[in-house]
C-alpha cells in the first residue's frame, strides 16, 4: 500500500489519512493475527507430552500419599 502526502497537507492530517487507510485495508488486523499464530505440533509429539504429563501426575500423587510432597 502506498500513500503520498498531498501538497500543502499537514503532517497530522497525513497521519490521520494514513491510519484510516491502514485500518480499512485490514493490513494491521492480519499482522496481529499472524503474530500470535502457533505452529502445528505433530500427533506423536502430542501423545508423548500427554504420556509425560500423566506419568508426572501419578508420581506426584504417590509422593503426596507417602508424605514426600
């Protein structure tokens, strides 16, 4: 997107016009969406993480019952 300053236009008027065009174009909205997008994780990694979490949970339960934690 290209916006040129009109002859005799003040800086504040130009910035106002520029920001309005940016909002209307949706460029900022798309950039903010992409900023926080998470990468996909494969199924084997998801399963491995789930198994790890369940094992840690069992260990913590056993330790709690034995009075170690």
